[in-house]
């Protein structure tokens, strides 16, 4: 994970670098008193992007009561680069920036009018009933299709 004071990777600032993009309209309730999107809403935009990528990769298997795996969030870090105005529709770019044995890191960018207004890194751990478990090769193969940067 990059340190907060480091200059972001230039690819993270371009929407076309992300293999998955999700459009998120800002709601009135997301606005603060300065007519900007508040920090809690911005965090939820990233969560929406990450969850929708997971649903794209694993579909209904994520919601099955008898599923044999889940991903749990270990850590999330948000970096604000610019003010996020209201009203607006945002796009969240999502890609997997690092694969570990039982963990992975999602890199996300929040874009308004093709300008990156923020970045997020989230570390997830692959869990089964036995606890943290190595990601099986067939599941990893699905996830590798969404590696950052996008191969477009």
C-alpha cells in the first residue's frame, strides 16, 4: 500500500486504466453543507464499486447461504485529491492491484468529468470456515481478469 504522502501512480489517475467501472449518482443525502460530497458518502461509492465487481466475478455465489468462501475487509484507506461537487454522477474505477496467497488489494479511483477526485485501497482476505485460506486457482483465475491496470 502506498504511503499517504507519496505521489499516486499516474495510471491510478486515469479511468481507462481500470478494468471495471461503475457509475454512481450522488444523492442529495450525500452532500455536506458546502455542497460537496461528504467523506462517508465517498467511502460508500468505493464500497459500491468493489461490491459490484465482486458480483460481476462471482454472481449469486456471493449471496448463497451455503457458500464456501467470503471476502472480508482487513483495511481501507481513502485519499481525497479534489473536492467532489454536488449534484453530479461519479464513476468508480476498480482493479485488483495486488494478489497475495490469501489476500488481495483493490485499487479504486473516483472520477468526476474524467478527473480523478480520490483514490482508495482496500485489502480483502479470502475466508472459509477454517479461517484465512489461500485463494483457489480457479477463483484466482477469475479475479486475475480484473488486474490493474486494465489490458485494453
